[in-house]
């Protein structure tokens, strides 16, 4: 019997009351490695109850004690990051170095959250009115839900839970059913770090689990990351139920290369950002927009680098691993067929490559198209695979117009040596995260991560001070302590609206 991974609630495994499960596969070999429980409505109820019961005690735990536990989590994770990276590679397929990079970027948010005592400081005004003082505080929300995608099994949950926990909330994480084991591993690490039972809980499953969280009266907020249709659904359903929701969606990220750019740098970065993690990153570059005479020389350089990449099992030193599932492989292959049929020039064809792997893994090799136009499905759709499209335009203005006409607005990059063009670009482009000669401009933990347009629903980005704001509510306290020596001790009767004076 294959192992069935169960939920984690109240500091221990929680066996599902239902019998629905899903396969967990190793994408490099195609083998089913375990089963994961899919939550029933009763499982949702019991997991949220564990988080709800833990909330008052955790809220009232001192800031310094809470922060010490977060710091201890950091220390344990530093010592054992390799274990987590191996779990990510075994279920997602990305190469080990990439998985280690994901853990390191998540760890930055843990480190940011260690500064929570400073981040939660309110402000105070003495004598705002005669004898009246005002101060503000921020308090945790209660039980917060996190729903994460398959492509970053550790980092995306870590965009949220370190801040939520350090701020005094209790968490129910619903990880992607395709990559459930990283969440379980992190739950055990929290327990080892001394986090009280019920503060961090994991609910596995599919739409039943998500819908349960979206409508549960004890869940106060939802942080979602995934595809745009589901992000929109989560935002609309969660806000209709009165919850605070941040829902990060899909992307189509453009990299504009001006003729004056360093074309070797641009080609290196296009390949890294296009094919890293097999293109399964929300900040992957999928559209290279070559301006004017940059085109031919750039495509030649990208093609040369693309053909040199090694595709295979992420544990064998390959540059690029498999796609996450057989369905993802078939979908990506279908887009390559469609691009060819639509008349784009197929410069490097990744279909049918022979990977360095055992078994029946889900591989598509790096694929490069040139002369792609904005009406082709390889441009209009988020492929989420190792397919890089080059589009040709004559001017900078055409490039910016193309980006601004795209429904997504997650990340974008400009490659140039012209500071004036770079300055204009960051002002004019309707995208949330901009790179200047940087292809994947993922903000540091102390800034906030988020796109515009169909890449984010809600108004609060992830982590940084916006994250602290999302996981807390503000209160303003106005107080007067009458001076017993004053003759106006009682203040007198006055039904007018109070004004300062
Ligand atoms: P997905 O939308 O299929 O799944 C995300 C989560 O939603 C999972 O936990 C899944 O179980 C759940 N879910 C799936 N279908 C559902 C439904 N019908 N009802 C309720 N819940 C449902 O996304 P994915 O394939 O796991 O991840 C890839 C997508 O995530 C891409 O579109 C990528 O761009 C996006 N992404 C965005 C960011 C960002 O920061 N904007 C970051 C990472 C990934």
C-alpha cells in the first residue's frame, strides 16, 4: 500500500474522515511515490477548529517569545535546507540547485519576520488635544488561510506564513496537491522549533478544501497564489464572504531588448529566465521583445545557448528538469504544435528530446520560437513551460504598447545601456515588478511582491510591509486621564461634536 500523506492539525497528523486521495508523482521518472489525502468538509472543520483554538494563546504570547520561535525555525531551516530542497525536486522536478534557491528566497521572509517587534510598533501623539493622548496598535486577524500553487512548494507558502505567525495569527495552509510533502516537512520543523500546537496547520486537497476555507466563518483572510481564473474566483468568493483576500494570479512576462543593450548579457538572461525551472515560474520570461536591429543577433545568441542546455532528472546535474505532470507536458507540447502551425519560426524544438533520466518522466526540452506575433496562442496564453517566444518590433514605443496591452502585469524587464530609456520604462509600463538589466526582478523580502491587472486581485502585495499590514488590523486609542488637581475634573456637559483644542 502506498503511503497516504494526511493533514496536520493541532501539532500532529490528522487522518481524513473521507476516502478521496490523489497521486503524488516524481516528475523525472513518472513514478507514483505516494498518495495525498483530499480534505472532506469535516476535515476542513477540524483543521480550522485547531487553528481557532490555538489563536487566543498565540495572540497573547509576548512578541519576544513569538519572535524567538520564528528565529529558531530559521536556524533549523538553515541547518536542514538540503532536505527540503530534495523534497521539492522529488515532487516538482526542478533541479536541486534551483530548489535550494527557492528555499533561500523563502528563508529571507523568515528573517524579515524576525523583525516583527519593530514592524508592529504603533505610533503615539502626546497631548493631541488638551490632556488627550492618541496611540495606534496593530493586532492579528485570527485564523488565516494560505492556498499555494505547485511551482514553489516552499517559497510561496513562506511569502506569507512567517509574517502571519510572527504577527500573532494562526495558519491553515492548503498546499498544491501535486507537491504536498514540503508543507508537511515545514509543519514538523515548526513543531521542533517550539511553535505551540495548532498555530501552523496543513490541509491537503482540492477544490473542496479551498471552498471550505473560502466560506468558513472562522477564517479571517485568504492569501492565494495560482492561475488567474482561480485567483479571480478566490478573490470574488472570499470577499463576498467578508474576508480579506490577496489573490496572486498568472503572468506573461516580457523582456524588452533595445539595440544598444549588451546582447550577450541579454541572451544569457533570456535563457536563464525562460528555461529555469522549465519555465514553471510566475516570473519566467516567456516573451522576448527584440527592438530594431537587436533581433537577428539576439536570436542567434539565444539559440546557441539553448541548444547547449542539458535536460534531465534534477538530481543528476541537469540544467533543466521535467514538467510537473504528464498533463503539463502534453499541454506544452500542444502549444509548440500550435505555434508551428500558426507560422512562427521554430528555431529550437524541444519535443522528443532524450533526457538524462530513468523511466517515463514528463520532459519537454527548451524550445525557441522567432517571429511570433501577438495573435498566436503561444503569445496570448501563459504556457508555463520551457517555450521562449521572440517578437520583433521597430521601436521602444511599440514594445511598451505591447506590454501594456497584455492582460497580465506581473513582471517585466528592459535590457539597455540607455539610462533615459530605463527611466522612462519604469514610469510607463503597467506592471508590478520591473527589472532593468535584471530578468526576474523578484523583490527582496523587505519589499512587497505582486503584479498588476490580471496578475493580482486585491490591493495588498505579498510580504514586506504590505504583508505585515495584510495580516494585522489597526486600532487607534484616544485617551484622557483627567488631572485630579484640575478644577475642570468632570469636563462639564456639552453635547456638541468633540473637536480638538
Ligand atoms: P492553480 O490555480 O491550478 O492551483 C493553485 C491552487 O488552487 C492549488 O492549491 C489548487 O489546489 C487550487 N485549485 C485548483 N483548482 C481549483 C478550483 N477549481 N477551485 C479552487 N481551488 C482550486 O495553479 P498551479 O497550476 O498550481 O500554479 C501555476 C499558476 O500559478 C500559474 O498560473 C502561475 O503563473 C501562478 N503563479 C503565480 C504567482 C504570482 O506570484 N503571481 C506565483 C506562483 C505561481
